[in-house]
């Protein structure tokens, strides 16, 4: 274990606004947190250009058959696992398309295993165990930018020619990371000194939301602002699907239910069937020919949705 002094890192510095945190009346404590939590929004906005570059670069990798991996330890790794787990139900994506790799594995989701973050080669080893290769994309997440587990994984990605994206909450000058795209979310010192599950964690979650959603938009899994690639697997999603069919294709709930049944629960397929007056087989073939892009499939079928375009 290294005894390197990390006190110079932005995430480890003391916040003068909270010097008397333990003495504040509870309402003032809550108000102070609410005020500081504006910083993650500002940090994400300041990183917009690099986030946009990452969205386009990751989408291109996935379009060519690659996969997206999030790699991290502690809070950073757990946030990556969470974002990856939410992609299949939201975008009907293959569970292997976006994967979260956490130091310590599944057990570390429930019980702290932060000591594992010091193992530089473990990040590489965990990626190799997943079959990570040159066609894939890696987002290495480390709030302080110095986590050996993440640095090892990023270095491995660079050595393969895979896309390496670094995400940290300190300036690159304080903690350089091997990468192709460097996303820095500068949220400043935490109110509880060094507790990066606070502002740094919030900014990281926001940035990952943007990355995964932006990538799926670029991959054609969204039409307008609707998640048309969602699969109907419970009553909430069925209601959402019926409303999408009503709003975009002018289909009643009764007719929408029948369409969804014919489409095997696929909203995107049901929309193409409704707009083009197509049977399920022809609509499925049209979607496949368009690479799953509903807008392209509609154009090829000479069809148009009735709702917002």
C-alpha cells in the first residue's frame, strides 16, 4: 500500500464552507448541501464538449460491433454498474452491450472492498476475463484520478487500441490518466472532506446518464424523445408503450394492445406496423434492413408517424 500524500487533489481538499459542519443546525446543514449540489450541474456543463466526443466515439464502436465497459472501484465502480444495468430495460439492449466492471465483483456492490482498488493489474485482469478487446470502448471512472485499478484498465485499453475514456473529478494536471478522451468533472472539495460519494458521485452519475442515453440515441434506439426500443415486460411499460403508440401513431389503447401482441412486445416494431400498415414479418424485415433505425425504416416504407416527428 502506497503512502503517497494525495492532499493536493481537488477531491481531497477541505471545503471552507463546511468547517463547522458538525455544529450547524440541521436546516442550515441541509441548505448548505443543497447549495453545494449545484456544482455537479456546472461541472457536467463545463465538460459538455468532451462528453459529446465520448458519445460519438463510443456509438461508433458499438455500431461496428464493439461493447462499452465501465470500470471503477468503490462509488465510481458502483455507479458504472448501475448505469450498465439500466440499459437493457430502458433501451432493450443486449445485457452484454454495456457492462459494469467493479473491483471486487458483485460482492462489492453490497460490502465495501475499497482495498482492491490499489491492485493495478486487477483492472486489466478483470477486463481480460470479460473478453475486452480492440473493438470495445472503456470508460475508466476514478473520482480522484489516481485509482491504480482504473489506471491499469485504461492502460490496457490503450495498449490494445480500444477506445479509452477517462472520467475524474480532479484536473488532469493533478492526476493524468492514460486515455483518448479525458472527461474532468470539477466539482470542488466535498462538504465532508474526501467523501467523493457526494458531489463527485452526483456529477459522475449525471455524466454517465448523458453518455449512455446519448449513445443509445445515436444508435437509433430513440425516436424524438421516446424510448421506442423498450420491450413490454411489465404493466408500467405496457402503459408507456400504449401511450407512445397513441401519441406517435394515433393508435387507440385497444388497437395498440393488439399491435403489441403481434409485434411480440416491441414498441418500435408496432410503430412501423401501424404507420406503414405492414404485417409483423414485413415490418421486422424493414427494421432489420434499416439497422434497427425506426426513422430510416419509416422512410424506406414511405410511411410517416402521425405524432411529433
